């Protein structure tokens, strides 16, 4: 006799509540990260694919393995690419003691050192971020905005006209000058010109494959061998870095002796006093400055190049932008254009990986300590479920729509979202406004240009080759 069935019927007949909840969802299966598919390709081929042909490599992987898969580009490190919005959202919301980013910045240590914000986690990261935030917000942001606009006019006016130019070097020069304003404000170091020249030359190393090597982890003999092989650029880079470090140290000492305060990054750091009475060391200040020379210049320079790559393929967008600029009452469409540029061509296609330090579940997958989560901005932004016609440049999709924090991630997200995001948006708007106001821009390559790696960012393979011609203003426009 089925007693459980009788009990169920009796409860139902008497109007009581059945002890079994028939509406409850079935327990969700959680799989271990080790069950996720692994890219079936030799490690060296994967490394070269990410460096030279990142877009087709990522697209092929997603088509073959889905939104989660493991790449084997780092020996012994389980590195999982994720691109489902819910996975990315949960990753950004994870507690600070569950996921770390500092350990994943090994490739850029040669630029940032190990004492800057990029290398810190948990309370150290929170404290430093809170301390330096004033140099990226409030009155400091207003000061930087004025310089962004002034420099855009000055720099764009200096770009060659009526000849083919590679835009990236010019864009990078502009973004580096903006960063000097962020770093030093009105208290410019006496060696500013020499520092600017040396930093610009030093950053050229980013275009070489050797830049991805963690030089600080090489045995002394292997580093010596790398320096002796001059074609890889390692010796030139390290020599220039020593000079830049000396210049930055001199700038810090000069400012300290002057007693000048300010809301620029150096001024803010010189004013930091921790609860225990300690102050940032010279090395910490230098590492934060060096971090900005990399992160605050390469990303926005890349975005400017991508903007011109997309705009010159869609004349209708240029026409509508110019109408808005000339009307001068709104920048809604310009804002939408900038958002669409950063969606379609995120400078950092794969944001900084998160190292799992405590077990965490994302999207039904259990990741263990030692695993690393590598969110793909490129795949997220090219997913038709997130953006209809994902490969089309359509700024209209962002008109009156604020980009979602887990489907639009050009600045990363969560606790480590880029501090300079607002400055980057200002730079993009200022340069595009100045270019389209003063120039007619012609692309050199008829076909769309693919992405090419430059350290942690991706730029158009040819650096965006364009011809800038003095803009012809029509009689009607002149009259108006």
C-alpha cells in the first residue's frame, strides 16, 4: 500500500498543505571547471593567434566550445575565457577576497612595477584606490577636461594634411600629453620635455612580441641573453626605462622640495598619510606614475584609431555627427558614437584575468583556487543575443540607452574598473569633434582592417592609415 500517496491525497482533500513542494525547481547541476572544454590547439599556436589574429581565434573558439572554454597559453595555469553576461556580472560582484587581479598583471610588471594599484588586492587595493581617486574626479576632472580640449585642438591641427599618415603615433602623442596633466597638473617638473620624449620612445616597445615576456621572472642569465639579442628590443627598452625611472624620481623629489600641493596624481600621493602615520614610498609613487604612462595612454590611443576605422566606413554617421556638432546644443549622438566605438573595438579585448583565491560558482560552474577567469570584452560585445547585428557599426543602439555594466566592459568592471574612464571618454569626444570639424578624413585601405596586439591593447593592424584633408565648408554652411 502506498502510504505516501494516501497522505498526499488526504492533505489535498482536507485543504491542508502538502509537505512536498511540487513547485520547487529541480536542483541545479553545478559542474567543476575541469569539465569545461579545452581549446584543442598547440600552446605556441594559441599564443601567436592571440597576438597576431585575436578576432578570428576568439570567434572560432566560441563557435566550437561555447561561451566558456579553457585556453592553454600559460603553462600550468588554468585560464578560462568567459563571455556570458551573467558569468561576467557574477565575476564583477564577487567579494574582493575571492578573486584577485594583481597576480594577473605579470606581463605588464615591466611598466608598472609591483607597488602600484594594478598589483594590489583586497584592503590594500581599496585603500590606494580611495586615496588616489581625487586626481580623477571632481575639480581635478574639470581641470583635465580643459586641457583635453586645448590639446585636441593643438594636436589635431599639427597632424599632416593631404598625405597618408599612420594615426596611432599621433593619437598616442596626444594621450601621453593628457596624462602629463593628470600626473603633474600645473606643477610641471623641469624635466617634463625630456621625460615626454623618453617615455614616448620607451612605449614603442609595446609593438614588439617580446613585450609580453615577464622579464622580471627570467633567470639572470636568460635576461642577459635577451638583452644581447638586440632585434627583440629588450635592451633598448630596459635602458630607456632606467632613464625614465630616474626622471620620475627627480620629478618627485623636485615637487616634494617645492612643497606645492594639488589635485594631480603626484600632489595627491604626496599628501597621503595612512592611519599608522606612514606615507607612500618613492617607489610606490613612481610605480603609480609608470602605470598611468601605460594604462592611461595606450587604451585611449587605440580607441581613437578604432573610431576613425569605423567612421570612415560609415559616412552617414559622420554626416549626423557633424550636424549635431554644428548645432551645438547636445552631444547625445557623439556619446552614442563613442559607446559604439568602444563596443565594437574595445582596446582591451580580454580584460585583466581574475585569479580565484577562494572557490566560487559562476553560471553553474565551480572554479577552484588557482583557476583564472578571463572575461572577453570582444566576444561579449559581438554576441547577437546582447547586440543585434553585432558586427555592424550602429551608434543608434546607444541613443537614450546607458551601456550595461556586464555587457559593455571596455573599462573592465567591479572593484577594479578603470579609474580614468571619464577622462578617456572626454579624449575621444574632443578628438573626434576636432577632427570632424576641421578635416575630411579618407581611409587608405578599402577593406576593413583587423586587430593587431600591442601589449595589452589591440589597435588596427595598420595603425589606422588615413588622409586628413582641410575640410571644405559649403556656402550654405558658411551662411548659416
